[in-house]
């Protein structure tokens, strides 16, 4: 998605940093969780926006 420029280029790096932090120490798990939330939250918001759009219905002749 970063290659398609749908998300910022720094977001994949933040995901990797969050995963690496969990491997370094479990004491850093809250920090890793916040990093993953920071990186992935906009993806959920965009999916929600897409679901709120009004749907158009096309009439099919003869039905």
C-alpha cells in the first residue's frame, strides 16, 4: 500500500518497529502496541468511510 501511495511511507517502518520492540523485551509491549495503533488506525478509518457512502442501485430492465 505504501508503494501505491495509499498510506504514508513511514507507516510500514512503524509497524516493523513495533514488532521488533516486542521481540526485544515484553516490558516494551505497551509502547509496541501504541506504535501499531498509530500505524494501523488510519486503515480502519478509511474502511469505515467507504462503508458510509450511499450505495447506488441500478434498475435492471425486465425484472
